């Protein structure tokens, strides 16, 4: 694959990531605090928002890894497309960045 082709793919997937981040974020967290669902579950379970994030993110990573494990030549996820799972994984790292930024652990 040539670099320009990879760049085109990156732009396409990042646009999809933003679209899905907005849709799912509103469904899970509401319209004000985009991290509200992590905070609610952390409080409910006596954990931190980072621990909740870790459980949620690892669910998606496990799904990608299992698809590769069971079909290493052509990993296809049966319940959701690989594209959807990859977008979810990317978005979970964006969410982690937002958490770190909110706690001022990342400076610009």
C-alpha cells in the first residue's frame, strides 16, 4: 500500500470516528458531560472512571483479538464489523485522552 492510500484511509476512518463518537457519546453520556457514564458507573461500583474505561475498552480490544485468533487470515467479526470494532477502539483512546485532559494530566 502506498502512503497516499494509507492517508486517505486515515482521513476516512477519523471522520467516521468523530461521527460515531458524537452519536454513541450522546446515547451513553447525555448532552452535557461526555464522560458522565464513566463517572456514574465509577461511583456506583466504587471504582475510578479510568477503571471503568479500562473494562469498556478491553471489551472492544478482546473482540478484535478474538476475530484475529479465530480467523487469522481474514478476521471477520460475526456480531459487528471489524470496521466498527476498530472505530470503537480508536474512540476509547480518544475518551481516555479526554479523561486525562479533564484531570489536567495532559497539557497542550
